[in-house]
């Protein structure tokens, strides 16, 4: 048997294996995602690893060809060609794994050590001469030294009945070093948690089986607070102007969370009482509202939230219908506008551990941007407004059935809709795609103006001419005619819509530049660009570059990472060691206030146009 | 200037003083109670201290005479004769101090370090560039590292308004390392706590100013649960037989505690919101009922309580009307029948720190007995019944106005009543006094029988003859005739009453013997006997010895220590370091179950008679 030590930025792990084992097979069997398009034929070179210690003598012809002598001499080998015949110590380059690691391997590499665990305990039965209290009886053994203070009244009140119900066999539910509940009998196999990302627009909830770390099911809802405005400022205004505004918005949010809990329980066939932990990511305002904490000062300078640290409370204190002894953990945030969602996303993409510089862009109603590496990070929040979520756009809509989510004008007018229905409107990705295409063909010029006098370059473009129109003094491009749509009304992109997008993209682009300047680096120094959030995940990256949302200099390094904020909440739920890591991230990120920044204003004006700077 | 180091079992302290200072004066000025009946004249020898280091050369004639050469050579000196002319290191024998220390010096020697403290904090005001959260703003400085988790929802919800109310000047309220509340402005001088002893019969509450440790005022109430039986067994039966029995008795107790809080606040002119901590001593059943925890198993073998450890909960979780963020601490107990009241009493008398053996007897409805020293303690609970509290006695009553509390038959029949009113009945001390006197004159014989054929020894006793009577077959002694009493009815001690007292005193006396046997010691080894509780404090010690409640061998070593349980709760309130000490005491006491003890049954029968064993 040989020992194989696998290292990367994050950890090192040791495996044992038989002589002759193929290294790529070993890594895959142990949950590493190794890209190998040639399927282990030694031709693509993607499975290269660096041999730090061990037998580096017998490089194969394929390796010499694919890696080159220099790389071989530095210790690089192809995992697919390497057969283990000594103890070895290898390093896997984090960056080589990232393209896929985000949805698979990072999750896999997290050690399962959930916030809440269960322990089964067969108690000694009371007798004369063994009449210690019920509580002392359950804490015999590993929990003997703690807790010093009994704090859990609910537990004390139920203990008498619970331990006698299954003849002194009990299951302890442990959260940190506290026994938060005791269940009769052996229930160690039934233990669930829920991770929730509360966005200004949508709420997404994930049921996680804490005994395995498995994502059991997922659900989402629109945030019912939408009726009180699309952005956090409108919500806060409502709270400030109405005596019971906070209670009202809190109740709506709690109800939505409870609906998610009920839906997840129904899908999975479990009971709310089986759920003992919840983690919440979400922007700072939503965290405040869910905790019924006054967010007023978030709305005006100097933008002071009441809290940004980790909050840990009983779920029942928030009227959330999981087990009454269950705990609700709130991920920490950075500032009023860089919230726990951003910290969750940083945790997910792992940029706080990486030696190379990463840029994270989470575009929701605001655009939170983080730039940095393991030695430090800067963050800002660009007030993009909700245009990318389809709001404030004449025919804009959320990413639901009927929304046009991609557009091409290359061969006439073609588009796709979510759900493949007749179109009803444009979601954010559709708007960006359409605008990018209009810029490409020249119907919209570099200043963002619709050129009413536009002339086609080719016969294929002629059909576009009739789509350029002006109604009540507002110039527009008609994407769909009335008879093509579900509603029977035209779907337009107006001059005003384009201005909204211009403002939004200029804010994000300028925010990126401010961080780059603060960090004292160049665009070339950024090795990875992570696009997070629903919009970020589904956007056509070419279109985003075309409209200047992301600097063109970053082309080729952009990865969509899905709902990284929610994944951060899931990761904390399944690995409690990440909670202090999240706290550390939240404290170490340097927040740059853009409203106070002359640079931002200058860049913002520069970024308003659609000129390509390269 | 010289340094004087004073040591005892408990601590060492260093004082500085000028050359020539009298040692007794120095000790007294620093709060040590040193008994000195001769008032510093060097004749009584009570102020002796042991010189460990320092000038031992110039013993005076008085010291040689009073202490003897041997003691002098061992380093003993009279403090009143010793003038400091070098650095010295002295030891004060704890036992020398005890007679008075219980009501004065133990309290004085406790360092004021209350469970809850306040800190005034002038915060930096928010500004652009200083927009950290409200919570991070208040924890700047000494609290910066903790707590990692925000747990206090009430505090988070009020923080926004509180810190702005007095222009960013706040007072933090600290409990352990947690900030439990924040008040606007500087309120450090207003901080109170309440210590409560919940007895089966009475509830006593003490308001303590936590900034000084001063006992501000005291109040007490009868436990309204008395309507459900005089002892804990009756209360538990009620709970077991009635669906909402526990809720009902809990409500009665919480109401009484709230009445005490209100009365104390009114007396002191403070607000309930000024009270941030409460400590509760009380027997195990009362602790369970106040926490609304099922006490059923306390009533039957093997007598298993739900908890005996320290409990720490928010007062509002118990519906107790102090500050909503205030904390309720429950002192720990030992077993079903040796409760937190006993642990509190041990803490007060300090027997857990003493090298010599002590016996503590706390006589309430049950008699809890503790025997031991710093190396170990045994405890038991003797089911004396409520006879000593005046219950189950024909004309018995509590210690309130009109109760006969002392009796003499030496010169005719004389007695005193509480409040100096006409008599209404007999309280426990009156019953014991009367019985001791009847034994003395021979009207009651050694077996406890009223001698209906009794003849007086002297003319003075002749008046007693007519008081010996028999009604409906029950023999009695008439203490007061109908026309002498407040009610217009005779006050009798019946043969049945005497049997009650015999049972009760036999239980206590046998319990003492069981502990002595378990400890493997003799009565002579017991250096201090502490009588705690209301009955123990007011009882005529000679009468207690006469009826055999306390073994006559212990005569001369008996000290009444008042409500030592309540004093224990006060001590914990004012010195948080005593909470882990109390927990340690509760865990180290070895509980002896008497219902399981053949020895107890044997001793019990032996102790039924009124024979004096010496």
C-alpha cells in the first residue's frame, strides 16, 4: 500500500492505495472533479498535477508531448498516465479545477460536519442508589463537562416525558456544544436543515439532509414585499412612513419562509420538526427585516446597519415553523449594501483562499462586487437598480415562463423564451442580449441613442427597419409584434429602457474600476471573474462584454457560478467550521463607499457610452 | 511602610501600613471581624493570629500568659498586643471568626463582583468613512472579541433607537461576557438584583444594590401553594392529579414572585426595569414548579428530579416582571430532597472551605442535614413533616403575630407571643419550648406520654395540675385558657401533637446519626453546628437539646445562622465567582437516601424517646 497526499490551496488529504493504481482514477474515486475531455487518453493535458514528492522518473511519451520537457522538469505529470509505485505527494492547481468545481467539487470537498448533529444514547435507568437527575442522566459521557448552565427551558420542560417515552433510549440533538433537544428513541437518521437566500426579488430555499449533506429538494418564491417597491430603498421608505411598516414587511417575509419550509417538507415527505437548523444568506436589509430590526439608516448616508455579524437565534423567536428548538443562523455581512449574500458567494467561490486575484460580481437589484485574494479583499455595491431583473423596463419581467431570455438579430429576428411559450416580455438577459444585438447592427449607437435613420447593411437586416418606431415621442425597437405575443401587445425596447440599462451597466462597470484602482492592480492581474446570481448565471457573456457591463479586458476568464450566495448558506449548514470563516471574511473585506467616491463618478460617466475601450 | 499579608482558607490579601501599627486595629479597619471581648487588653486571647513570616521575637508577658509558650513557639500571637515592625505574613483561623462572621464578616469578605455589571460608553458618531454597524459600534474596545454570535434579538431590535436617544452615549449591561441590554445615556449608578428563597411555606426576597452590594430592602410572603398542602408531596400530588396542576401552581408562584418584586421596587423607589438579575434558592420541588418543569418523580422512589444543575434563563421566559433582558439564575441542588436552599446555606456558612467538621441543619418542612468539611460532605433529608412550622399541630400556626414563640413552666405558666398580642396559637419554637418544659417538670414522660396522674414537686407547680385534661379520649395540656386567647378558645398541646413532634425530631436526630456514621466520625469531631432557617434561628437551643432534636453531645457548639439559604442566593448575586463554587458544592456533596437506609430506621426508633443519652 502507498500513501498519496493531495494538496491544494485549501487543504491536504491523504489516501492509501495499491501499487499500480491509476492516479486519475484514484482522484475521481475520492471525489475530485478533474477535467479530462480526452477521457484519460493522455492527449488533452487537462488532468495535469504537480508531483512534489515521489517517483518522477518514468515520464511517458504522451506526457512529454502534451506537457513539454520544462513542465515535466517542474514536476508536472498527467494523472491519467501516472501509475502509483511509491508514496507520492501531489498538488492540484485550484485554478485548473475551477470551471466545474463551483457546482460540484467545492461542495464535495467540504467535510460533512453540520451545524446540528444527533447522538443516540441508551440511558441507565433510575434506581435507588442511582437517582441522579434526568438532565445529568442524559449528559453522561461525552457531554459531561458542558454545559455548565442549563439554558433551554423548553428542553427542561419536556425532558421528564421524553426520556421515559422509549424506555430511557434517547437521541440528543447537539448544536455547537449545547444540547438543544432530546427526542425519544433512536432518530439519528432523521435530521434536516434548510438554507435560504432572501433576495429583494426572490426567496430560494434548499432542504439539506444533514446526515449526508445531500441537497434533498429546492423551492423558491417571489418576495411578497415586491408590492412595496422593487428595491430596498422603497421597502425602507415604507417602513419609515408607516407605524407598523416593519411588522408588516416582517410578517410577509416570515410567511414566505414558512411557505418554503412547508413546500420543502411536502416534497421530501418529512415533518417540520425534523428540521433543526436554518441558515440565511440575503442582503443586509432583508436580514434586518426578517429579524424585525429597524433598517432605516441603511437608506441614507452614512448608511449604518444595526448589525452585520453572525446572528444565532431560536427559529421560534422569529415565528419560523421548524422544530421549536431549532436554530436560525444568519450569515454575516460587510456593510449596509454588501450583505451576507455577498459573503456567502465569496465563501462559495473560495476567492478568500486563493493566491491569484478574483473578481466576483453578483448582480441582483444592486450589483455587489468583490475584488481580491487570500491576502485581502475590497468590496463595493453599485446601485444598478433593478433593470437587470426586468424592472423599470417597459416590457420587462422576471425570469419566469414567457420571458424572452435570448435574442439574435443576425439572421432576421430570433429569440427564445423561458418555457418555450409565446413571448410575454423581456427578462434581464433578454434585454442585455437585445441591446447587444442592436449595438452590433448599429440601430443603437455608441451613445445609446436609437438611430431613427438607420440603414441596413445587408438584405437580411432589412426586416429590422420597420421595427424602428416612435410613439408619443418615445423612440423604440419593436422586438415582437402584437400578434406574436401572449398578451396581444407589442414587446418594445424603448429609448428610456436603453438609458436604464446604460445607467445600470455604467454603475457596475464603474464599481469594478474603483475596486481595481483601490487594489492598485490592472485588469490583466485578475485571473478569475465569477458572475453570481440568477442574472449572472444566465446572461450571455458575449452580450455582457458587448454592452460594457464587464470590461472586455476580462474576456476569457469569466465563469457563471449560479446562486453562490445560497450555496454559501448551504456550505455553512453542512460544515459548521465555515461559520467562523464567514465571520472572518466579513470582517476582513474592506468596504468602499461609492457614494463618497469621486473616482466612481468619473468612471460612471466614462462607462455610460457603449464604446469598446480595447 | 510594611506589607501585611493576611491568609485564611479562602483567600490571601495584602495591606500596607506604617511602622508600629497595632495589628488588631489594622485587621478591623480592613473589615475583618475579630472577636475581642477584653477589648484589646490582652486578657481574653480571642484575637490570636498565626505569624507565618515576620518578627516573632518580642512576645509580651500577657501573650505568654494567655497563649502559653507552646502556642507562641508555633507562631501564635495576640493581634491586640502585636505592633508591626517588619513585613509580616499572618494566618487567621477561620474557626476563630465563625461565631459572628455568619451575619457580618462573610458578607464583608465577599468581593463585590456581581452577576450583572454596567459600563458607560461614549460612542463615535457615524459618518461617511465610519459606517460600521450599530452593534459593532457599541462593542468597540473591551468587548471587541466577544460575543461571536449575536443572540439577543430584543437588544438588536432596540439598538437603533437606544444608541441615538442620548446622542450616542450608552450604558452596556453585561452578564458574563454577554451584552444583555443597552440603555441610553449614563445609567451605571442604577443597577439592582433580587435574591429569592422559595420555601414550601414562605417566600423571602431581598433587593440588592449591585453597585455597592448593599441589601436595600427585604420582603416576604406566604407561599400561596399552601392551599394545596403543607408539604411538597401534597403539591406534587395535586400536579399529578390535575391536568393543568403544574400550570396552576406555577402561576401562583410566579404571581408571588412578581408581588415581591413590586413590593421591593415600591419600598426602594426604583423601577422593575432597573433590576437585571435574580437568584433563586429553594427546594428542588419549588425550583421545578417555578420553571414549570414536571416534578412528579420527586414524589416516589427512586426520587429523580428533572434537573439539579444551575439554570440560567431570561426572567421574561418565566413571566417575571423585571427588566425584560434580565436574567434569572437558579442555584444548583443536590437531589430531590437536598435542594438549592441547602447548597446556598453551605455556601453561606462556608463549611466547604473549612478544615474542621461542621454540621448544618436546615429545618423547614423537611430537615436537610449536611455534614463534612473542605474534603467532602454528606447530606440527607429527613422527612420531619411540617410540625416545626406549626402545621399538623392542633393549635399550631406559622410564625406570625399572635403565635406563642416561647414558653416557661418554671414559675407558673409564662409565655411570649410574636407581636406581644394575646395568644392565638403555637408556632414551632413555642411547641418545642412547651414540650421541653413539660418533659422537665415530668408531665410528659420519656416515652412522650402525658402522665394523667402527674403530681407537682412544689407549690409553684400546683397550678399545672388543672391544665392536664382529657377531651373525647385525647389527653392534652392546656397552655392558655379560653378567656386568655384572641380567639376565645383554649390553646392545647395534645398527645397527638406530641407524637407529631416525636416523629419529627426523631427523623432529624436519626438523620444526623446516619451522616455521622457514614462519615466515620464521632460527635466530638464536629466543631460547629449551624442551625439554619427561620425555625432554626429562633428556636431555644436548650429546648432543642432537651427534646433530643439535636444530640446533647453537640451542646456548646451550636450557632443560629438565620436564612442561610437566602444569604447564599445574595452572595451569588453579588459575587459571580460563587456560582461555579455553588455548582462544585452541589456536585461534591454525597447524598444519602434515608428511605433506603436500615441505619436510619434503627436510629429513628432509638430517637423516638425523650431519654437523654448522656
